[in-house]
């Protein structure tokens, strides 16, 4: 009986060791497969990681020379990480921080909806890139598409800045300047005078003048006179 228990225990230990060896073999194989997959993914990401954004025009460059956050963002964008997928994941996290800084430091001249909306789109694209590149199995098609879209959004922001400068330099026509001056004069009118006129004429109706019918060219309507009855003399 004791021998039977010994053999059973030995068999259990044997099969446990065999199972552990199989698990270890499978783990090593899975790790090797993951490394090979990551190497192929890294190669694809490295080939497509290209943010070739043209330099801004001279006027735009001059207008944003003190916008340090934009300079830091473009510096982070243009400098390509090397080595591992981890380096690219760290790069996307840094880009998120740089875009967040852009949103709160837009220069007054560019602090308009045209620029703010484009930076928000850029922010969304960078965060999406971060999410896709941090997956256990990276979707290369999503990553490469977002790299292209981030490049296009950055170019769009620079083009919009150039457009805003161009519009600001268009001279105002003489008639337009006079019209704007007249509008400013109306805005500066005394509110007491305006209120007094409203109280005197709440509906804004012009009082009729005595010559309205003449000036309009319409003859006044003549009503027939009622004939008077004469008494018959007997």
C-alpha cells in the first residue's frame, strides 16, 4: 500500500514538472513571437514617423517668435525617437503635454476661433496616437494614418496664421472707413437722448406733415356736399 502511494506521488510530481516545462516553453515562445512582432511594428512606425512640416512664412515666424510653447511643440514633433517602441510611446506622451501648453498660451493676435479650433483638433489627433501606440498589439495602420493627420493639422495651423496676417494687412477703403466712423458715432450717442426720443415716440412713427398729400403727388379725395333742402313757399 505504501509503495502504491509512493508511485502515485511520484507520478504527480513528474507530470507537474512536465507541465511546468511545457508552460515555460510556451511562455518563451510567446515572448519570442511578441518580440518579433514588436520588431516588425517598430520598423513600420519608424519608417512612417515623419512630420515634415514646412517652415512658416517670414511674417508668421516673426509674429510667433515669442511663442515659446509653439517652438517647444515643433521641436518635440520634429525630433524622432530611436530605439524601442517604449521611446515612441514616451514621445507621444510628451506631445500631449506640449499641445496642452499650446491651448493656454495662444498669442492675443491669434487667439481666435480659427486657431483655437485647429489646436483642439490637433490635441484630439495626438491623444489618439498615444492610445493606439500604447496597445499591447499596435495597429500600424491607425498609427501611420494619425502621423499623417497630425502633420496636416500642424500645417493647417501655420497656414491659418498666415491667412490672418494677410487679412489684417488689407487696406480699408475710404467709404468703409467713413461708415465705420459713423457707426462709432452712433454707438457713442448719449443714451439719455435716445431714451427721451423713445419715450416721445415709442413706436418710431414719423408725424405727418401738412404737405404729405402734395409731396406724394396724390390728390386729396373730394366728398360731395349734401344738398340742403329748401322750403316750398306757398
